[in-house]
C-alpha cells in the first residue's frame, strides 16, 4: 500500500506564498498528474513531497506516517527529473544500478536487478552501452529504470518528457501508461502539457498560483469544469468562451443572448443568474455544428488548420468585442479562409459561468423532457 496525504501544505519564500494550503489525498496505485501553467507551484509541490523542498507548514503523510522531517532517501520515493542526469562514463546497467551501489548492495545482486529492470523497459540490448550511444527516448527510459531498481513506494516524475520531440513524447506516454499498468504503483507526475495529463492520469490536479482549482478524473474535468480557468486549460483546442447577457431564467434553464442577437437556452440550475446579468458561455470546438437552417451565429473564417482526421476553423464573429470561435469539422471539409459560415450552438452542449468565473451546475432534466 502506497498512499500520499497532504494536509494544509504551505510553502513560503521570505514574504512570498508559493503553495497556499493544499489538501490532497493520493490513493494506492493511482496515477496522479499535477498540471497547470508555468509558475503555478506544481514542481515545488512535487519537490516538497520528495523532501527536496522544506515544508513551511502543514503535514505530509506517506502510508499514514508523517514525513515532514524525514530525509529524502528515507521516504521510500524515487524521482525522475526533466534532465536525464546520466553518468556519461557508466554503462546503462551501471547507471541504473548506481543507487544500489551507494546502498551497499552486492555487485551480483545489483546487476541482476538492473537486467530485470532492463527487461521491463526493453533496454536489454542496450545494457552495455554508454549514454552517448542512446537516443533521447532511450536515455529517458534509463532515467526511469534508475528509479525503478529501488522498488520505491511512490514514483515522482517532474516533466520527464519535455526534452523529447513530439513523436517521442507520444511513444513515451504510451510506455509510461503501460509501465504503470504492469507495476500497479502509485505515481505522481508533473507537467504543463494538458494532453499528457489527459492521456496518463487516473486523477488530475489542476493548480493555479499555488492553489488547487479542481481535482478529478480527466473526463470529469473535461465535461464538468468548476470554473473558467479549468474549462480553458483542459482540452485541446481550448473551450470557446463568449460574453453573453441573460434574457430569461426558469427552474431548469437559462436563456442568454449571443453576439449578433440570437439566443440559446442552457439547462442549468436557477438562482445563480438573473435577467440582465452578464455571463460567459462556454462550448467546446467539437460541439459546434455548421448548419444553415438552425444557425444562431455567423462568422468569417480567418484561419483553417487541416490535420487530416479533423479540420479546425478559427472564426471571427461580428461585433466590436472581437469574439472568436474554434470550430472542429470533418477532416475533408471544404471550408475556406474568409468564407462566411453558419454556426449552430446547441444549448445542452454549453456551459455557463457567472461574473466571477464559477461554473453554474447543470440542471436535472425532467424524465419526460425527451418525449
């Protein structure tokens, strides 16, 4: 069993608060990803768990035991850094087994462990090579192997794929997911890349300015963001946002006026908005439709991205606010730059956020509403 518990964890440098009271439960065998923009505190939080940063206040527990004052090497953790930090004069096997050598493990036993880990990471043919003879992806696997040989309670990853090119990042994401599945270990992973977070995590922790904005599964955060920050950060391309005005409120729906004058009705709970209030309407690119008969918006296509499987159109809406939408269409769409296109926004696909940027919960639909 390998659990990590954070209770009101804070980090302060002189008079600057970096981590501002984080509470989090990481369960056994979870793959938890800390995600957020640069400077949000995610790496600092990871280093506090590792024991590389002192905890200003609060409690860190690993398997129920308080670890605030326990040295890093006694916490039962292993960390993989952004840089590979391999010893150039050592072979792959020697690099992976170096921590065992420092711990006084006999040579035969540590070489056996290095071969075992090499087999897991598909490094067996490379065990006698030096780091200079390896590719970037192979070096990163060696860095992971160096952590794996120790049989840690928890693996910590600090942006381990950021130095790899796009193709290798995809390959390494697959390998990390497969490794977690085979080891069934607790893993904590830091990244600023929300695609990595969505594809790897069983639980995502979204951070901003040293505060947790939301914790949940990838799909929970994608479909039920708590606020504008989470809605805009999770998803690629990001969620579209439009400034709207409330025109009607009922027990199960709120109607808002779109740029251009048309309206859309969104099924959200009452008592959060009133007629005349300003709000933000959010809708993801894949939920927009090009539909001449039902269109409630029209805009000019400014840029077209053709990615093969899908096409993204960046559309400028009329009016002085300069609102733009990203619309996802089929890969073979004939849409062209400067074309005026009709866009249909369906209310039950939308999210509404109040003036403070907080999401308004969706309303329970009446069981006979579809009849």
